[in-house]
C-alpha cells in the first residue's frame, strides 16, 4: 500500500497522540472525519497500523535498569525455541535476530543490578539454546520509539502565495 499525504498526516498525528480524536486528525489533514475513519481502517487492514498501545514509564514502575544482552545460540535449528523461551520472560522487552558474533540481541528491564543478575542466571541462561551471553547496561536511553517516525506532511502553498503578491 502506498501512502499519500492524507495517510501520512493520519499516521503522524497518531504517533504524536494515539488517542487524538478523529475530528482533530481530520482537521489537520483537511478532510472529513469519515475519510479519516475509512483511511485508518485501510491502514489497519494493510498491517501498517498494527494496533494501539499504552506507553508505560518503566522507571515509574520500578524498572530502573535497561540492558542489552547479546546471545549466542547453540544450534540454528533451535533458535525458534530460544526465541519462544525468551518471549515468555516478562522482563524481556525486545528480541532481535542479528548478524555478527552473536545471534540474538534482547532488551530487558530490571529493577536493579541484582535483579538483572538473577534474571540472567535463573531465567535467560536456562532458556533452550543459549550458549553464551554478553550484557551491556544502558546508562541512559535518550530516545525510544515505537516504530519509525512518520514525518508530518509539509503544506505546499498555492503557486501565487509562494511567489508573493508582487510577483505579478
């Protein structure tokens, strides 16, 4: 599905505020709310919009440590089971299959470094297929996004406005 300026405006508005009323999105896009409703349904059906979620602040929930853990798996045939096992651990926030020395990189949240250590020893290293790991603790996370940022469309002024009144 190719996106036009209306779709881009809808997506940009929802990234800014996932609870923005359709009437406000319509005002921004310069179309009727019914058009926004229809376009949003198409964006959902195409899979571009996968759903709506609440963004929680992990620090306010007591998860003050963020870590990236690089994992090497034993057998490539077992990587599916490894991913399944990692997905069952609530503190695992993301799983990425990567190239290079390691096979997977996971992002985890822990309450403190002691919790992180217990998570590694008692849960992550017990998952089927994990052969080796290397952990990096994030000092800060100045940018975390849910998906790529969709830039709002830049309004193009009518030709006579762009030239100015004195152009004639």
